[in-house]
C-alpha cells in the first residue's frame, strides 16, 4: 500500500470515529528548509530526525479531552514541501475537519525570498477560502530569528513592518521563532498545542518592537502603530520590493552546459543523456491532485 493510500485509510478511520467538535486541522507551508518538520515534531513530542519533505507529509496527534461528551481530541497535521506555486491544488485536496489553522512559515534569514513565499501562500488561501470564513485562523511564523536578529537595524524594520502589515490585512497572528532560543521554541510549541488540543491560538505576550522577537495576536495591531497608512497587498509588495529586491526564479538550462570536448563520441552521448535526465528531474513535479486523490474518495 502506497503512502497516500495509508494516509487515506488512517484519515478515514479517525474521521469515522470522531466528530468535528473533537478535531482540528493544521496545514503548514512556506519556505524550504525553514524548520517546519522540526516544529511539528516538537509539537507532537516526536524524537525522529526530520527529513526533507518532498511533496506532502501527514501526521496526527491524539490527546484526552476535558470537553464534555468528547473522549479524545485528534489533530490532523499536513506539511507541504513542494513547489509553492502549486499550493492551491494542495488546499483543494486536503480534507478539512474541525477547527482549521493555516501556518505560513518564512525564513527570516533569506529576506529576498520572503515576499515571493508569503504572497504565494496568501494567494493560495484567497483562491480557496472566503475572507469571511471565521473557521480559518492564519498564523505567520518567522523562522531563523537567531540569524535575523543580527541583521542591519533598517533591514529588520522593513521586514517587520511588512509582516505586520500583511498580518493586519489578513487578520493573522504573527510570531518569530528559533529552535535555538528556548523561550521562542516553547512559545511556538504552546501555540501549536493550543491549535491542536486547546482553545485555539493563545498568544498572551505581545511585542511590536522590531529590535526584539515579534509576537502579535491577531486583532491587536493597527496601521497607526505599524507606522504606515492603510494599504492593500499590492501596495505592501511595492514598498517591500522597492527596498529589498526579491530573488528571481531561475531555471537551469542544462543544454547550455553541454560541451562536446571528450575524445570519445560515446562519452558525449552519455553526457547528453545525463543532462537530459537532470533537466527532466528539475521540471518533474508529481500531480498534487493525483497524489492526494485517495484522500477525497
């Protein structure tokens, strides 16, 4: 039985035994290698060594419930590690049960990649869910704060102002995180525990000072405090990219690298085949709809 089929059977079994009041769904997507798997493992108290998430990983947690009439609480966790521009197809295919939380995790140490990742995630949400959907809570987590805190003061101000603006616009929670900082790691774990088994996102602390780790519950910020006039997503993008240019998406053209300088023609042929194989591997992306088709049966 394949991994998608196993996940499908597991989800079907748990869904047949539970109702929506006893379940929650967390989807986490964002930057590559930012620590999504590590954060999930910490939340679920797993000691496994994280491995690269190629397309989609499913995990779940189960806890005894204190709510009347509910024996167990089940949290479904979906981690997306594929191409960010295909996220819309993923959201169409994932079964949402109970309370729904979407976590966008950004690598603060790669400021030129922040906007493209953030914008892609927000567009995927807008394409699939209504802005009036009160069941959805959005959490923006800035990872690698241990590196970001050493950046130039002006850069930190620009990044923090941008993320605060987007969080306010999307009615999202905003939290900076580093697994190397015990306090921040505990806050992130507690946040996930509240989503999975508690009463939702609980951020008791608040900090808007960009010289310290940002922590802002949704609904507690405003444009005046951020220091900018009310604006839409395009205006926020223009302000950010005017000061921090985003990295262009570059695709390698292996055909340009082929140099026929081998003394034996057979080596040229083998090199061409290898370059073609690499080119195909780079462009290959399994269909998300096919990959998760069994989940929606």
